[in-house]
């Protein structure tokens, strides 16, 4: 249908969250005039949200980075530079540091906001052009525990089904996720499923919107998810919901897991998690009695000290009931960013090449050496938090960061800033100046998702085409072009003319991606693993698991207390998260009309706590943790339990992540953003004058 | 658990078409590539059957039937260009247009349906929706109440696609319209600004604020719709 208002319309994939909505971007006068949902988008089915549909004006904002910028001395002023000068500076500095300190003194970050091809190019640059496995991406700080757990328990690092499984499920447990704000189109889909009769159990310290559409809401103490899942498993076992045939035929490790369960009777879990025993029993029954049921989770599961263990316990619950590997029975982690799945799939990780194959695997490493024509390191690199530690310790001298504002979004901001300041040389590739570019020696102007081609992989493992609707502004270039330029300047030519060529190399070197090519993806994409003939996999594990012997593994993991706990000095527990109107650091959404709908971070606090602390709605208050302090307005609401407070990290003026300490997931070093003991009080009241009160829980 | 998919075969404009059991006559017509005018239909929503623009002839039926709500029966013979059905559709669209103070913009579904049916300027001048300035209090979503044809698509988009239930039909006769919440506007209602209503609206009664200027500019270059 032609539309006289627009010069052109391009079908692409949304660059905000991991739902992967297919969008029609309508262009006029070289800017995006409007965005509408593609009716045939498999994940969004003709729907999209406030961010995907409307928050696109950032792309033509005047403060977009449009030329390379250079600082002649650390801490000096930025000045405009040509691409030649910027690339020359990068090549000479990185060359000097590599010669003096070795390749492992340099680290790179790929971006979960960027395409698969960008991330693949970046990890090849770090591995082949620099010679180090010091490459990571921001999935480290969100869903690395999910990835770890799914691989350990089931085999593959991805959702076992698709969002369509919500349409076929009789029940769903939603834990540690707030999809109507974080993943609005999936939130709408879950809501519609409940209106058709799907029984929804929500588990979250906050009374999220979907709780009103469910049959039951559990509000556990932050950090006690493991006890909740073990309690549900206890009741499932006690009340006869165990699928013995499935366990015998398709799993191992059941006995060790079953031995744990007697300790997690509902009454015991009630004491740990502050959830009524009867509710726990009912939750288990809703799940157990359903013919088909899904479990879906978000960062409320992963961003904990034992997040990767809780994700494994979620797998255990699905395995013990056999609710996996068929329509309507799926494990559906809600991956955060648009390409958090793909950036990790692409090997932008310090320990793995594409599709999670270890850098220490000789055969895999050789296949990449043969393809790239250079020797490759067998030594695992640093994760993001380890990079910051190494920078402060003087072992890491240079970083090349693209598409991640670590100084705003990573935990323990003061430490991150110290790390940035400790580096000899920092390259940042970005679309706007941000907190991290303040420490950059070279800033490379990059492209947003509306200006580039390639693919994103959504939370259903669906690889979908991204197509440029408009050109990058000024002298900005696509990330794919920039990484190729930097790699060439470093002496390693990336041999691809287009992102499609890079995908062809990925397909050759990655068995699970063998059947993927841009030509084949079409309008609906393909869900990996994709066989050479192009057959994809909407449902995993229909017959066997992708582990040795084809059997899934029960992880026998007891509940352990979180890394932080409320005490006399810090009596409230802070949980951080996201709101509908903004996206993570807000770099994009704060430059759109969305700020008219929400223009500041606020601290949600229960009326009882607020009254006790003499805090009224809208008061500016002080929030202090063991590592930092911020000020922001209070929002008094009973959507949160007494003893807990909640805020977001969308606005740099708030700097919420100053509050987050170094506690992290024991297996993946994903930070514990979700459990921080804090002291909250009206602004100006000194701690000595207002002794902290014990929390109400 | 689910039974194997069953299909039925119908004839649309002389050609046989196989469709899944439960498909509507409109589904079959679209599968056959035949055009059926619609105003209140949106494939993302349950059929509503309100506007009567989609009347088609069905062999053996006493009168034309609404394609969007009539299920296919095996062996059904459908004529999408049934003269009686088309006469009704023409009259429906003409009546709808006659209530608007200005013709709908060329890109809108209503304008396109009218053009394809050959409906020109309505023969019934007289009372229309009262012209009113666009309500642009929301950063993205604009109301142009005068263009509302009460098809209910925005309300159903909010209910059935998004699930926010922020919109409601209000008023009667020439006052019939749409309200966000208790008519406090999008911004102060429960609206989550997903835009599903604007996406479904066939007249731009709900549209994007930033498109308002483009629409008038584009219409001016086209000399405006007839």
C-alpha cells in the first residue's frame, strides 16, 4: 500500500529489547518519519511498543556524534579529527601497548545492541588483529547466568521454544521479570494469553502489572529465588507431579536433586523467602496440574550472586515434570537487549568462539586459525568486571569499547571510572557522547540500528534481518565498516564487503548456523540451530537434549543467602530495574518525546517505610549503600513490599549504579544489581540524627 | 492433543479455495485474492461485524452476508462482487463519509476503500461531526475527533492487541466518539503509548502528532482527496 507521506519504507528489526519486533520504518527527507509494526513479524504479530514505534527521533538529534574526536592528552579537550588521523592514532597506540605489554594488555567490548555481524567482526578483530581473548559483551551484566545454566542443564544457550508457546500454554510461571515494561510486546502477549484463560503465576518482589492478570502473585525477599524454586520442586515431588518416565529416559542427576528437596518444605521456604506456604503450594499446583506450562524469567533471576544457580533450578523444575520440548511447554528467558542472544552466540566472549565453543578446544581454535590465517591464543580472556580490576591493577592498558556505556550501566561506578582513568588508551565507538566517552582518547562516530544492515537474534533464537532505513549522520559510519577499518589499520584485513559476507563466514565456521544466510532469512528469520538445508528449530529438545548422551542434567543446588543483606545501618533492600518509557542508560530514549512521559528516576518505597522515615511522595531523598550514595525523588507506592525499595538507572544525573557493589554471580560474574542493602532518608538528615530503623520484614 | 487440521473447500468468484476449518468467508476471499471492502476489520482483532462494508453473496442465502463474521462451510459458493452487497457497501461508505467535516486523507484506509468502491463526494450534505482542533497533549498520539467513524478498531486494538483497556466509545449520533480513560486524553489515561490504536485507525482520527503536518502537506501536493 503506497503512502504519499513517505519517500520509502524499509522492513527491519527493532533495536531496543530482545523481543525482536519486525518494524516498517517510513522515511521522508532522509529521516525516519514514522515506524509501524510489520504485520507478519513472528515475534510481534503486528504490534510494537512505545520505544520501538515512537522513540526514533534520537537518530537525527544534533548532538549525534558525526565526526571522529580525539584527545591529544589524557584528560585533555576533545577535538575533531579525520578518520585517517583517528585510525592512525588507534593503530600506533594499540601497537605500542601490544609491543610493550603483550596482546593481553588490550581488551575489547562488543555490544549487545549491535548486529551479529558487528559482534563477530569485533571478536575477530580482538582475536586475530590484537591476539587476545579479552573480548566480552554486555550480556555479561544481564543474562550470562541464563546462558551458563541452559548450557549446563540442557545443552544450548537459548530459549527452548518461542513466544508462541505462551499462546499454547495452560499455565506460566513468570519470575523476576516485568515484561509489560521491559518487554512490552511479550507483556501484551502474556496478558492476552491470561485473558484467554492461561493461568499466570508471577513471582517478583514488586507487584508488577501482570500480577493483576494472574491467579497468584508471590513477593519473595530479594535474593531468595532459589528457595522458591526448590520449594516448588518440593511440592511437585510431594504431590505426585513428577514425570518419572521423562526423568528416566531423558535426564541424569535426579537422585542428587531429589535428596535436596525434603529440606524445602513450604513452611521452611516461607521462613527464608517470606512467602506464605499456601501460596507456594498453590504455585506448584498451578504449574504441575497444567498439561502444558512455560517458565519465563528475566534479570530478577540472573542479576544475583547465585543467579546462574537459580536458572539451573528453573530447568530442574521443568525437567522433573517433563514440561519442555513441545508446544506450550517451554523455558523462555526474556533476554534483555535486542541482540544479547546474538552477541554471545557470535563469540564476543572471553572463553568461547561462535556458538559457545571453548577457546581451549584445539579443533575449534584450529578451524578459526585456518580461516583467519593467524595463530590464536588458547588462553581465556577477562570478563568485563575482571577487565576493570585488571585496569586498576595496571595489567590492562587499553580498551576498545563499542556500544556500551560502562560508566553508567555497570555496577560499582566509582570502580569503573577508576578503571577508565587507569587506562593508557581508550577507544569508544558510540552514537552519542556519554559517561564513558568522558574518558576516551579517541571517539569513533557510529550508527544506530536504523542506519545499518545485518542481523539481530531475539530471545527466541530467531535471527532476523536488519536493514538501513537512513544513512548515518555526517561522517559517522556503520559499526561494521568502522571495525573493518580499525582491523585493517592494525594489519588484519577483514575480508568482507558486506555483513552478508560475514554471515557466510559465520555459517561455514559454526555448525549450528550452517544453514543461515541473509538471502535465506527472508521476512520471518530463522531460529538456530539451522541445518545446512535451512531447516530451523522453533522448539528445542523434542527428542533429545544437546548434552552428552542426549540427556539433560539436574543440578542439585541448595539455597544460599544473597551477597548483601539488610542490617541496622542499611535496613532496606534496593532492587533496580527498568521502566516502560526508557531503555537502560536512556542514551536513545532520553533524546525522544519519551522524556515528556517520564523525565527522572524515582525511588519506589512502601507507604509504611515512607511514613516511618518521614518521606512524602515526591520528596527528594538520599539513598546510601555500602559503596555509594545518590539523591532522587521518592514515589510512595504499595506496589512494593515493605522493606524493599526500587529504582531505575535511566538518567545519568541519578547514577544509580554508584550504589551497586562488587557482588556478582559466582559462575559468570554477572553483577548482583537486584539485592543492595541501602539506607534511605530525607535529604539533609544526617545518619547520626536519624538512627536507622530495622526494616518491617 | 490437538486434532489434525481440517480444511473446507469453498468457491470464491468461481475458483475453488481450500481453507482451514473455522476460517471466515473473508479469510477465504483473501486467500483467493479477491478484494472485499472492509472498514471495521483488522486481522489482529477478532471479527466485529459492525460496518457492513464486507457484504458478499453466498449461494442459497436470502441476503448478502458479512464476510468477516460468516464461517466457511464446505461447498459454499461465494460471490465477492454480489451487486446487492456492493450497493450496501457503497451506501455504507458514502454515509460514513457524509458525517465527516472533511474528506479523509488519501493514505487512509477509508479513503482507499471509498476510491476503490467509486464513492465520490457524498450526496447527503448536512450535519457532520463538529470540526475541532487536533488534541496533541500527548507527545506522540493525536486525536482528531472529527474524523472518528465509530468503527471501534482503536478500542479493540487497545483491548485485544495491547491489553491496556484505556480507550472507550462515548456519545451517540454525531457525538459518537472515542475517549481515552474518562476522556482525560492519552497522556493522563492508562495509555501506555504503544500506538496500536493509531496503527489500526482507518481514518487518522487517532494518528501520530508528527504525522499531522505531513498529512496536510501531502494532501496539498495531491490537490487533496476528492
